[in-house]
C-alpha cells in the first residue's frame, strides 16, 4: 500500500512500509527518553481525572510530536498529554507516550510507547515499543506484524478451556458494567494472568496468550493495536465485537476464539 507524500501534493507516493520504519525509529527514540527516568522518578503528578503523569510521559510525547511535525508537517496528531493538532487532517497520528504509567512509576518494565497512523480514521499502522524489555511490535496493513524483526502470529488455540486470559484492572469491571461478562469468561479459560495494558495485547498478537480484556481505552490506546492484531491473524474489537478504535474499550483475541469470547462477554 502506498500513500501520498505530505509535501508533494500527491505526486510522490510513499510505501506504507516506510511509514512503519519511521514509526519504529521514533518510538524507540521516545523509549530512550523514558529510560532516562525509569526507576529514578522523584515526582508523580496527577491529572484532573486522577490518572498519573510524569516528566517521562511529557518528554516522550514531545519527542514524538517533533518527529512527526518534521517529517509529516500536514498530518494531524492526537496525544494523551497534549491533545490534538490539525484534527481535521485526513492523515493522523495517535500517541500514547507511556502506556502503563502505573507500571512505569513503580519500576515495572511492562510499559510501552504506542504510536499509530490512521488515514480517514482507518488504522493502517501500529507500533508498540517496550523500552525496558527492548521489545518492539509493529504491524501495518498488508505488511504483516513483526515482533523483534520476526513475523508474529496469534496462537492457534481453539478451545476456551485451553486459553490464557489476560486482564487490565479487574476492579474497574463493576464500575463499567462489565463484571458479569468478565466472570463468565474467566470461569471458562484454563488460566488467568494480570499482565495488563498494551503488554497484554501484544502477548496475544505474538501468540503468548489468547485473550486480553481492557474495560476502558482511549483512541491513542486502541488505534495502534488494530493493525497489529489483525495483521497477526487476530481480532481487536470493543466488548460488543465491533471493530473500532473509538469504542472506549477493547478486547484482543486470536481468530479461533473470537466468537466464543464475544458471546460470553455479551
């Protein structure tokens, strides 16, 4: 798949793979910024919604915004910390500078830098980089999903009783009306673990788990995951089974278990 160059009026075409290469390099550079503060934080602030934010979140997003603005000056940007720029642009980037800030501030290495690219609101490319683990997952439409340079696929497990379920913040299921579905599903699987946030979704995309649940997600959390899961042979949807990066929630599954998982959650 090729896309118009932002400065050529559409005369020059850029392969989507080149966008992916740019995004991976940018995410890794932002990851280096976070590592300067990892396990060294002296202060954590809180936003109006009481979610934590650190200097590393802000510096990471600042770097990513700068890289995008330099390379693609006409593209829109939506980031968790600094909001939207050029929101009406057909081509947009979404940024979560640190997904898993709770892990980050506690010195747990399961946090990621997330970067996604959309055209006309269709997620075409996603990158999730785990700086402290030195792992990177990238997927783009038609190009597959790659994990540390090797092709990634979801698992082939087709029976719920053999599946591994992952979940972010089970305490929030009751407050979002999802507790009953969650209980039904957890009673049906072989094992459950609490590897949450973007790390859990990438475990599904790389075949190391079968199901990941998130009761609350923003677009910058979800959009990068859509191409990564789909190009790995899996599914990313809201809890009703609808493919969406703006559903406010998310589940990742391998393809074989999608219908069974969706039925239990509904």
